[in-house]
C-alpha cells in the first residue's frame, strides 16, 4: 500500500535557523503515528510546515500527500486535499459564531452548501457525543473557551470536516483524565466513520497513548527523527525518559 503522506529529506528553517533536518516519514491510510520528543525538538514546527504555515521555509526535501507534491501548496490547498491540523494553541475569532465558522469552512473545502438544518443536526449530534451543550454552537470561536473546550472544538472540527489526515498537535495538553477519555472517544468515532483516516498525534507524554494506541511511535530531538518503533517505544520513554532512548541515526 502506498503511503498517504510521504516526507523525504525535509529541511526547514525560520529566519535562516534550521529547525528540521533531513526528516523522513511515511504514513499509510488508516494508521496512527505518535510523534514524541522533548520541548523544542521540532514537533510543532513539523505540524505547521505540513500545513504550509508561511513562517516555515522549506529549504530541501519534499512532502507528498496522496501522491501529489504539496511542498509548495498554500494552506487552503492542503486543506482541500484532506489535511487537517488541530492547533496546540487555537486562536480566538471574536464575532464569529461556531456554527457560522463551520458552515463557511465546509463550503470553502467542498464547494457545496449543505442545507442549514442538515448541518445543524450534524453539529448537534457531534456536540452530544463530545459531552458539549448545544448552546456551544452560538458561542464565538474560542472566545472565553476553557483549555478543554478549545481542545474539544478542534476535535469537533475534525469530526465535521472529515479529513484524510489529522495532525493533532498536543491535543492532550492541559486535559484531565475525563477530558482525555472524551478526546479518545471522539477520535474513535472519527475513525469508525472514516476507516481510512490517518492520524499524526504529537505529544510529550505516554498517558494519551493509554487511550489511543498508535501503530507507530517516532521520537524527534533537535530537529531530527532519531528513533521509530511500535507502541512499546512510548512505554520505554515513560519509564526511562528521552535521555534513555538511543538514536537509530
């Protein structure tokens, strides 16, 4: 099976400072990959690069998605191909209601207008599954949201938009055990509805992987991918720390 995402020899800089170095990774459809590493290792930089953030300059290598070279695609074109990023620090959008936001994003990605009643029914169904009140639909995007509500809203967008590859940048940060279970439940629903959904789960810690078992675990350090393995690698990190993990390079 050909990978849905293929990153080859990727080198990325910010203001002439190299932050990702000779990075290689392949993700197959329907698989879950966890990307771990200490602070400053380059995990979030990789996520932003994959979505085409203009601050991150690709100096070498390629990014193929669905066998299409998207290395120089704009963020909107990547999203239309089926890429989705759940932000580590979601931004507030004052004056824009959640329902309006989702309706306009849906239209921009698909080019179709789903009837308002149908879209609202979908939204309310997912809100219920995520243990969120229907009144959430009429709040302004991320304005006054708690940390947990922001993470759930990122997950709500994933469920509504149904991407092919979801990049989850520390969706577990700041969440208690109950909120983690809600996130895991939401991802299980997304995968049930879209069996070929691939997930790149970026995290510091093992604990979310107790609820979402990855097929592969990768470790980044200083901009390099230093080691890959199965779920047992995350357990080893939890026991030994990153200093106890030997590089495969």
